[in-house]
């Protein structure tokens, strides 16, 4: 679900998921700070997904 939401975001594309399913490889246009981008994805998408699936 997270990979799909990332891909739907303009300028991003989920490329692959690691064998242990703990990492998503993302191609993104214009990311000046990688750590900040990861934090943004976690804050905005992961929380919403967890709320939907885990109440």
C-alpha cells in the first residue's frame, strides 16, 4: 500500500521492495535532503496506512 501511495505522488516512483520487505526503493525528482524526504513519507503516509489497517 505504501509503495502505491508513493508512486501516486507526483515526481516519485516506487522501483523495488527489498527481499525482507523492510525497504522500498524510490526514484524521486529533486530531493535536496534524503533524510527529510524519508521522514515526510513516514509522517504523512505510514501513519495514515497504519490507522486504516490497525484502527
